[in-house]
C-alpha cells in the first residue's frame, strides 16, 4: 500500500526527538494515537520512548502527550455525583494503605471518592489486590454502577476500565520491556492522564520518596510532583501534591489481608502511627480545599470520624455494596484468609537506623503477596508484619517482624530477607519527616465535573 502523503512519517518523529527537537502537539498526537490503534509498531514506539527517556520532554510536550493519551479512550465525567469529588493517587510504596482509609474517611466527611486503582507493581502493593482479599469483594464495576455507588455511599474503589486511557497499559508494558520506566515526563503523563480523564474537583497526589518508592530521593520526587502539577495546571484542574516519606514501610502490614486488617484498625480509631497520620492529612486537605473549612477544623473532624466509627461504617457500606463480607469491619480475622505459618524474626540490639523498604516489599512478593510476572495470582493471606519504626530501640521481647507464610521454606527465605533489610546503630538516629513538602495551588472553585482539554 502506498504511504498516505497527509500522514507524518513516524520515523521523522522519532528522529526529531532523538535529536532533541521539540515535537508539535500534532506530531505527538499522531504518534501516540497511531500506536494506540496499531498503525505504529512496537519497535518504533520503543525507539520513541528511549528518545524521550534520554532527551526529556518540555512542559508543552508532556501536556500534548497526556492529552493524546486521554484521547486514546473515553472519559468518566462523574456528572451524576453531586458531592464535591476528590481523587487521591499514590505513586506506589510499601505498606501504603492510605487509599483503604482515605476513601471511606473522606466519604464519611461528605466528599465523594470514585477511586480507580491498580494492582501491585514490582515490590509495591496494589489496592485492588488488598481489597480482593475480602471474600466476595468485586472491583469490576461498570461506569454507571460506580457512579451510582459513589452518589449513594460516597466512595467506591474499582479497577480502571479498559476504555479509560487504554494506550497507557500498552505504553507501560513497552516501557517495562525497554528500561524506560524511570522517566519523569513519562511517569507524569502516565499517572496524570488517568486522573485528568476523570471529572473530579480536586486531585491529591502522594508522591513517595525513599527506599520503598520508585523515586529514591525527595529531590526526584519533587521533580515528579512538579511535572504532575504542571499538567494539572495546563488542564485547569485543581491539584495538590505531597512528597511523603517512603524510607520505611508506611504502616506495619506488607501483604493483602494483613493490610486490610491494619486499615480496619485505623478506621476504627484503634491504631496510631504514620498510616493514620497521613490518611488524616489527606482527608483534612481535601475537606479544607473543597469546603473552605480551616485545615485544623477539618483535621479535627477527620479524627472524630475515625475515633467515633463513622469512617469504619462508610467502609462497611462500601464493602457490602461491592459484594464483600462487611463483617470484616467488626471481626477482620473472622473473615479474612490467614496464613498457616507464622515465623517471628527476632530483633537485634540497638536503634533501628534505616530500612530497605523495597527489600521488605520483595520479601512479601517472594511469599506470594505480589506478582513476579503479569497475570500471576497473588496469595491474599501471606505477607510480612514489620513491627518497628526508624528510631525505635530494638532488642526487647518484641520481634522485628512476623512473617506470614504458606510454607516453611518460603517463610524462612522471607525471614532472612527481612533480617538483611535493616540497618542497626548504637546511636539514636534523627527522625525522618513524614511529609517533605507540598506543591500545587488551592482550587479556586468546585468545578462542574466536566473533563476539558487544555
Ligand atoms: N504509575 C503509573 O501509573 N505510571 C507510571 O509510569 C509509573 C507508576
């Protein structure tokens, strides 16, 4: 077939990016949509991704990329939801159960959270995998069902539909196969295209920094946060990004059922600590920005919602609406699957001075809590409870960790990995802050929920 003279030659696009030129919005769109529709083959897209990885993208190019990605599918305007709508996204970490707490907590405070979540990626856990450890829980909600549930209950957590930014899945798989994942503009466009395609009034981003995050330093995380905020500004969408600490697991539970049980304790007001603290921070930020209440008042209201059981009740309603066994809120271990083997990992003497959180995440994946290959089944029962926080004095009766395994040999390997993942010191280390800082403007007004391109 003769080439279409009106179409640009995709090799020229690759060559221009390779040489450091700025691509026009039309070039970006034709290339991305050409790949989405199968007209542009993997080998050219792979070359394009490597050129982007090496040369970077300007703000305008990143915005054109995100727009083309959104245009590869349909949007979810959420027009049927009358409460103020907030989305919260984490770039991924270890023992990061914030969504499990935040969604029902925000719902109990009068907001709407239609959360489209992902599965575990590499060493990081996935909210869908965690929720599916509750017997009967369904994550495959259609758009109409999702909207109805959010209008009625205030929250839903579901799998992203195949129609929403479909090219992201294909591009992500190609990036994974070509060592081009760790590029700030590619990650920003990937994360934000999926947020911009949904009609919310506020986007909250939790950009993780540290040993358990994709961004290992706060500096890298701030760069990613700035790229995401620039995209939200280009689209006129209110967004705030917090760069938060992932130099150790956020909570104690690293697994699926273990994470749900921990989230339930936080939702019932029974657990203090960093997971509660960060969930309260995001809830207070959302309430304050969307309703105009001062932050300290919003935070006090969020604390009451945890301590008086309102947030736990919202969680129970969400679980029941999605087919799950809502008794998980009253009696988590009466409902959740538990592992047959438990191995205590004894704590050495000294101060806990550092943690390789990624290694802990990998220890849990090795037990079966995550996937080594796409499509692997996860074991909902297994995982690691990591019982210490950096700065703790170790060495008493309390174990360093408890491994929940399916069999003796995988449990022993995980215990060894946990032991190797910590740094112990004779000196008390300086505490690391939970939040390194915030970026982004406060929203000026609640929007009408329409998804509008820049
Ligand atoms: N999460 C995403 O959704 N996309 C990326 O590129 C990286 C993390």
